[in-house]
């Protein structure tokens, strides 16, 4: 999987029938700024980028801001059927946001989801607005709650 910055990728990987990329790119550029602000708040760069499998005609779009223990993610997912196959004729597009913490158990299981937000969108512009909205939600959550306080919200903390 290649991570390709928003400005260097092709929006048609996510929106295959998009005729005018300008309005969608404008909204996603605003979303990228929100993700970057959250990354700066956490002390690490956080770009909005395509998750592209080389040679594939599609890609997802994501932004991840993190510390060693805490992760804020926004994803714009390529439409898939119930068998997880990429659909050739979207919509809908799914935008997801998640705040998670690293497992602190002796048997590390990965990450524990603390808060989520999901938005389903019917058009490319709506999907871009969904990314911007979810990125704004993540920025608000990430700046309202101190990074160390998220562990207290982890109901699976120290699970066995």
C-alpha cells in the first residue's frame, strides 16, 4: 500500500466518475488543514493522503494524527459490496472517524476504539464535506480532551 499525499494523487481513485475535481479538491484541502492542525497539536505531522495499492484503479483517503498511545483517524472508504469487493458504480461513500488508544494489557491486542463517527454520502462533494466534518470533529475532540485523559475512557484498559 502506497501513501500518496492528497495533492499528488488522483481524486478519481475515490470518485471514478468525477468530471470536475475542483470543488471536491477545495473541500478536501480544507479537511487536510484540519488534520494537519490536529497533528501539530499532538506534535507529529498528519497529512491527508490516499491509501493506494499500486496498479489498482481505486484508493481510499485517510488522515491519521497520533502519539505513541493515541490515534485520531478519518477515512473515506471506497464503496464496497457486502463481500468487501470494490464497487464499480458508487455511491455511497462511507466516511469514518475514530479515536483510539493503544492496548495497555500484557497481551497487546492492538488498539481500543474510544469514540467513532460515521457518515454516509451520496455525492463526491458530500463525501468531501463528510471528510471535512469528521476531521473537524476529531480536531475538536483532540483539543478538548488532554491526550493523557483518553486512557481513562478505555473500558478495556488492562484487560486479560
